[in-house]
């Protein structure tokens, strides 16, 4: 490896929304920025979560010095419980992110064994040849930062998720003066948030949402139920403030929401007046017009509190006519169908449902085009890599940077690409392995593309099982085969097809008057049945021959 080059390697978050993780490698030292998860796409059947492929880090585990977290959202922190089981390194996080990660690691029984370090603005950390300095950015969660990473070849700036909100809920605006100072000193590489690079103009302020929630609460005759991300502490504060102004008390539901709210109150991030929170015991006695409920489930997750309310199986809250439900989040790509189903079910139960297409109940946490131009102009980087976005977002962000004619050279990377930099040059190195790692139940990484392909096959065409009794002495088929169908045809109504399939199995094995090898029988039966069923039905079920010795 050329010791004089800085290698920048995305393991996630480039070419997709989520599972953000970026490596900076110089010589034998590596640091990572973020370690997030991604919600599965609709075609990832049965998959719960997707996390970055860290096989490159595991192969070089002695070189990884630390992980630096930009903020507390799941797409930047959610893979930590899975990855810290394999690699134990210091994790630096700002106070609120530290609290949210602590809650998650406690659930996973990893809190005691993890070196989790609170990292505040104004502090610096030095890991290997990388002095790292956080700078404040406005986002939809407090304590969000970007990082200025000094390297032996020059300064790199990673913005994290950001926008330029001049009236943020908790007073945390993007530190433009620090970015301008860094720009004056000279920046080798800028890695910038591309999530909303397609959107012209500016992102509206969070203040709009607070005003909107207050107006809706003031008008509502019944309960007001607000669903948002459990980590969106600033939004929770807005709901609490609106409840206080409209004379309502607040009930919190959803395990992750309860944990995060308690943590945020303890650490002083949430200001909740004395006696405002309603316990489960008190809930039945609070008049509906005096109650606001904060819940998880803005993404329509099947086990979340809001989805359970929509299905009428929530333990404490039954939706009734007159309830107002506010979805204060936008659907993560891939979750749209789940969200729409939840909204439909809430409407059917008589609730008035408000979401960001029809009311100002959510604003983006990411910069639009004019804000991206401001950052680019202040930082004046030699090289620019768009991060955090699907390919089109990154391509549009790169074009936006080029349109400013600052002489910045742009590079579009996807997961696994390697950008090698010196003080005055940048080019691509050899790619590394950076595939999706699927989490399904307790299994991490034990599902691959083959398993998903089989699941899709089963979901779209069903299966046919052919059970053969094989004579132990001769190896020949004994008696008539059994044919069982699942998800292909109704066996009761397709007797004729099932019977003809049996005949086809027997025909495919005619002439095997010697001791047959099971592998050959398996292939012969599978091919014959698959061809026969396709000719008969123009469908391709999965065919599974099963042998039993008798």
C-alpha cells in the first residue's frame, strides 16, 4: 500500500438512503464516520434490516482506531449493536447521540463492553494520524455535527446530515463561520449530504412544524396522536410545547419512544413541565380533549404502536371517531406501502389523519440546492464527493458543485469504491467488497442473494414438493410418488394436474432398472416436473424432490 495516500472508502450510504458508513485510511490506520442501518426494500422478503458489510474492517481489525458518529438517527447509528460484536473500538458521539446509542447498546447487552465516549463541540480527538474536530450543524435532531478530519495529506470535511435552519427548535444552527474558516485554511476534500440535492431553493425551518402542530392541537376536539421517529427529540419537544399551550397532558407510547424520552429528560434535552406526562394508570381518566399522545410508527412498522392502534390491537389506545392523527415524518424509501396502509386503516376507524402531503407537519432535515451551494462556496474544496443519497441525488449534487466554477474536481463513488488522495491529486484505487448484509431475526449475514432469490421465487410462483419412496435394497422408486403444492395451485381443485404430474415423475424415471444415485434422480425429476408444469400452466413453481428410503 502506498503510505503517502489517503484512502476514502464508503461501506454504505452512497447509492442508497441509509446504512451510512465512511472509512478514512492512511497507512495502517483507519477511522470510520457513522455506522448506520437501512430499512429493507420491498423485494428483500423477510429481511428486518440491512447493515454495512464490514468484512474489510474485520480483515484489518487491528488498524481500526475509532468510529465517529455524526448524530443519533438509526441510519447513522443502528448497525453499532451488530458491528461492535465483531470489532471493539472506541465510539465517539455527541451527548444526545451518546444517550440514544446507550439505550440501544443496553438492549443488546453491549453497553458494559463498549468504549462509548461523549464528544462535545470544542473538543478534539486524535486517533492515529487523524485529529478530528466536530462542528455544529442543524438537522432534525439536536447535537448533530459534521467533522473536520485533519490528515497527513490535507483536511477532509464530512458534513453529516445537515440543513441551514436559521430558526432551529433547540437553537442549534449550522456553524457557517467555522466552515468558512476551514475553507480559508484550505480543504482537500468535502463529503456533502446529497439527500435533497434534487430539491430547488431552501428547506423550510422546523419552526413551521411547531406552529402547525400547535394550530392543529388548538382546533382538535378529541385526542391528538403524533407519530414520529423515536430519535426525533426536537419534534417531541414541539409536541410537548404545543400540548402545554393548549392545556393538554401527554402520554408516550412505543418502547423505543419511551426509552428515548426518558433518556432525553434525564439529560436535559427535553423540557417537560411537572405533572404533564400521563401514566398508563391515569390514562382512562384524562378527557380526550385534554390529551396528546406521542407514539412510534410513522413508518408503518408492523409491530409499532401506531400500527397496532390502526389495527385496533394496542393495549391502551383504541382509535375512535374524533381522534386527530399526525404523521410527523416522511416515508423512508421502501416503506411507502406500509405507511399508506396504516393511514388507510386510521381513516377507516374515523380518525382525521394529517401527513406531510396535506399539512405542514414535517419538514426535511436535509439541505436543498441553494443551501448546498452555500456550503460549497464557503468550503472551496479541491475535491468533492457527494454522499448520503441514491445515485441520482449524488449525480445532481456533483453537477451543482461543478456549476459554481470553483475549480473543484468531483468524484461519484458507490459503496466499495476507493478514492486515493495525495495533497494535489485524487484517483480511484481497487474496489473492495461492500455488499448488503441482511439481518433476519437473530441471523446476521446468513441470508444472501440466493436465499432472497428463492424467497421471491416462492412468493411469486409457489412450490411443488415431489415425495418419492426409494427402495433401500435396489435404490428404485417404490410405489407412486406424492405431489404436494403450496402457493401454486389448490390441490383440491387441481386433482387432474396433480395426477398427471405424478405420471410425469414416473415417466422421467422409467428405465432406471439399476441401482440409481439419488443426485441423478433429484435432477431428473426436478427438470421433468418443472418443464411439464410450465408447459401446462406457463408458471414456474419451485420444484423440490424429497426422497425417503423404505
